[in-house]
């Protein structure tokens, strides 16, 4: 069971109340579970709430572009290619290796790269 946090901005601590708190991210606002001091409005989160909000914000892409780096486009035959930062690649696709397939497409004005899952290789050979 969660312990309700206390607001220590007062002569004696005030018990905070559960509240939905709007968190601002570069990509938008995320309403998240937290606590608010009924006396001064100070907003607090416990560790689990912080973790959940961060996870949700990441899923929704609210952090904007994370870990961005500048890369150069290179001519490969008639296409342009870009190399990927190995550390960034390892973070998201830890088992990626040369020759693996990725799906590349657009999401609004962004280019998105994601791994092709093992089971969808069958779809490709059927086509
Ligand atoms: Zn307070």
C-alpha cells in the first residue's frame, strides 16, 4: 500500500491528496497520477508514479527526439543511406546485427526505423 506523501512547506507537514497532475513535455502534456498539497498546491509523485509517467511519455513520444545526433547521408547506388549510432541501436535493438531487416517508413514528418520481427519474415517470403 502506498504511503501518502506529506508537504513539508508548512510549519507542520500537511498530508497530500491523490490528484491528476498535468506534466509538460516537449511533445505535449501528459495527465499523470500524483499528489497535491491541499494547502499550497505543491505537486508530488512517488517513485512508482514517476516511473509510470516516464514510461507513458516515452511510449507517446512526448520527450521529442531523444539522444539525437547529426549523421551524414551517403550515396549507396541510387539510394541515400545513413549510419546509426551503435549505442543508440543497442539501447533499442540489443540483438541487431548487419544483415537484419528493418522496416522504414514515415510517421507524419518523421522517418521511423523499427526492427522486423522474426514471425513477419514469413509474410515477406510469401509475397
Ligand atoms: Zn503544501
